[in-house]
C-alpha cells in the first residue's frame, strides 16, 4: 500500500526567502515520517531575489513537484486550490522608525477624525440645536458650554470606543473590530484579483 501525503494550503501565505520549499507554503501530513521529512524540503519555486510582491500558485503545481520527487506517493490536497505567496522583505526591528510611523499615523487619524466631526457638527448646526433645546427647557440662553455639550462630547468618545471595540491593547470582547473586518475583506479582494489576473495571463 502506497503512502499518502495530505497537503493543506491557505489562501495567502507569507514567505521571506526566494527559494521556496513545500513546507514553506503548505501544511503536510503523512503516516510515514521519513516520507514526510523528504516532502518538506521539496523545492517548489525559485523567486527573484529582492523582487517582493504577490505571486499566484496552485495546488496542482505542488502536486506535480511532489510527484516528480516521490512518484509512488499518493497526494491528497486539502484547502484552497489556488493561493497567494506574499514575498516580503525580512523584517528588521527599527524601534525609532516604528515609533515615528506610529506617531505620524496617530496624528493623521486624530486630526482627520476631529476635522470630520467638526465639519459634520457645523453642517447640521448641532450648536444651534443645543441652544434651542436648552432655551426651551431652562428659559435661559446657552453659552455653548452646558450639560448638553458636555454629555454629547463624552458620548462621542464612548461611542467610538464601543463601535471599534478597541482601546489601546484592550478589547471589550473577542469579536473582530470593524477595522479588522474591513482589512480582511480588502485582503481577500486583493488576493482574488491577483489570482484572476494570473489566470488571464495564462489563458
């Protein structure tokens, strides 16, 4: 009875070396440890050094590579039939540069959000609305710094924290945040586009 190799692939896998082996882009399982160890180091593709980006691949490509190295081995694919190899530059810890990038992004997000909220308040005239409400209930003219403005300002901050489910390192629950959902959706669309472009080029 021939040995069986199971190959499980994900939609997107990150690689940092130009020479890619089977174990770098797939999870492998086999009842024969020696066969499994040989299959792990089967070369799959040779990328150009320094040419970072996304590369499309298929399970058939992996199966052919295994069959060339192990002709008598039965291969059963599990997972995605097509996948993306993201060839990324090896990360180097540059603390100062990371802190500068983080500070810059925080400033852009802070002032951008502040500007958006201010223009919205001006557009719908929230200040005028609060003045009318305050005058109707108290009979006095609002100076723009009443309980309405204070609670409204605090409520905006609390609402943002609750909506994004994230404050610093703490999360209110284990659900993904709206930003994480949008980023995942964006990554899926990018992967799908890369695969479709690769299929068009090959056809």
